[in-house]
């Protein structure tokens, strides 16, 4: 298999389909990270190994949300249509602790057949 000349991956934690009251509680409970939102019912933040996830864990324990409303989002952009990703240990630990799902986004940024 040919190696990709470009490979970028990212890991985020995402809440979806949140009622407005729950979304407000997320914002006030998880204040140690930069929360992002493209819609009122979706909140996400990028994951980093050095991040303190205790506020997230406390929030999830307290709220007892349906696990279908949150997940780890894995994003891969590659110059190959046959690339992959290795999930870091700290993300695997988060998945195990929260019992959340994993969503993947894979974009193959391929050049035209005429390029060398």
C-alpha cells in the first residue's frame, strides 16, 4: 500500500440534539475548554492529551444523558483513499469511561490523474 503524502487527523467530543436547557448546562459545567457550536443543539470541543476531562465526566454522571447524544468525532484528511487512523490512548480512555460512540469523517484529498 502506498503511503499518504498528506495526513491530518483530529479528535473532538460532540454533543448533538441537546435541548436548550441541557445545552446551557453543558456550557456552564464544562468551562475549562473552548466549546464550539454551529447550531444551538450541537456543542463540541477539540480533544488534547493534556486536557482535564473531569468536568465532562462530572457533567455526564450528573445529567445521565442518552449516550446517543454524545460521541467522539474522529476526522481524517488524507492524500490517499486508503489511509487510516490510530486512536490515541487518552481518547480510548475517554470512550471507555463515557461509553460513547465513535463517529468518523474521512476526506481523501486526491489530485487529478494528470498530476505526477
